[in-house]
C-alpha cells in the first residue's frame, strides 16, 4: 500500500516499501558545495587582484621615497642615476621592475642647491592576474598606480658642482 501520513507538525512520511522522510535528503551537501564554489572562486580572484594592486602601490610609494632620499643625499656623482638605482631596488624588493622612463624629477629651482624641494613621481601599470594581454602586448585589465614624494635638500649641505 502506498500512502502518506502527516505526523507531527511538519514531517511527511511516505510509505513505498520502506519509511523515509521528505524528498530532499542529501541535497544540502550538494547545494553547499555548489554555492561554495560559486562564491569562493570570484572572491579568491578579487583577493588576488587586490593584493596585486596593493603590492604595486606599496612598491611605488617606497620607490619614490627612496629615490627622493637618494637624490637629495648625493654628494658627488649623478643624483638622477642614484635615484633611479634606489627606485629600481625598492621595486625589485616587491618583485616588480622599474618601467621605462622610471622616476621623474621636478624641482622648485636648481635641484641640487640647498633648501630646494625635489618632487619625485613614478607611474606604474599593474596587470590584473590571469587576464590575457591584447595583441600589442598591453594588458587588457590593468590598474594605474601613482607614487609621489617630496624631499628637501638639506640647507646646510654644500651645492653640487
């Protein structure tokens, strides 16, 4: 005999040769796994992208700061070459390379005279992870990161020749 009986407030028991509860037994695990994959894959990609941009932002900020310090503390030689080397080292510390053009310098007056403000700037483009490049080799999905730093030449330092 096949029949259903209501027992308790919400349990429906059907008798088809044996006794079982409801028709959804075992689907909670499948639903959980499906929703976990559906939500965790995009979430993990977003986390990877944010970490990649944050790494570049930290590296660019450190590179402009170190380039400024190297530039204003130069006592002999080329201050721009020293600033480029310091910026390249700071970027390499985060696994990035100094882009072509590198650090740009602008000054209020002569860049090496005492009391002058030296402004360093660096623009870097971060390619988002797992996004293919276009035919020209340029990243399709990219974020621009910009670093700026101002350093003052010590007033009691002698001017460079």
